[in-house]
C-alpha cells in the first residue's frame, strides 16, 4: 500500500506530492497524518494527502522508500476539514498543495524535527587531542 505525501522541505522546485510505502503496522494512516520520511540523506516531516494511491507505472515498488514513523500528539495531524480547505485553495487559486498546506497550518502548530546532541564522558580529553 502506498501514500501520497507533501514533505516539508525548503526547496521551491519540490512542491509536488511524493509517493511512499506504508509499512506494516501503519495501515491505519489517514489523510492529514504527520509522518517522518527519508528524503535524500535526511529525515523530514510530511503530511499524508492520500492513501491507497496507485504506484506510477514507471516506478518499481522496490524503489519506493517507506514511511519511518507517525508523529503523534496534539496538533501534529492536519484535521480533515483543514486539509480539504488546503486542497480547495490549491484548485481554486492554482497553487501547489504544499503552499496551500503551509498557509493553513500556523507555524507554531506545525510539527518540527529537532536533534539533540549529548556530550559523552571524557569529551574534554578528546577535545585536546584534536
């Protein structure tokens, strides 16, 4: 089973939906769900815009990457009426769906990925060796 996602990347030329495989245990994904996906060499957030999408004929199923995780919590998912509003905006104003979704989700509500770094014991000694 495959899902169509809008990924959160700051690249104007990458606004189209991308297809990802839905792994076992995540079959209950619904449009609006926030997920973590591999994108190039990084992991990014994406919003599911459609599930059970057909795979384009020129793409082999083995080439499609899997969704890594579902983001849970208040405000992580886009409620269905809000997603439908974004889809209407994209059709009505001839903009891409990624831009419309960005417009309907306040930045303070949007999920973000943050990485934490913890220094290991003995880091002071390792620093002097560099």
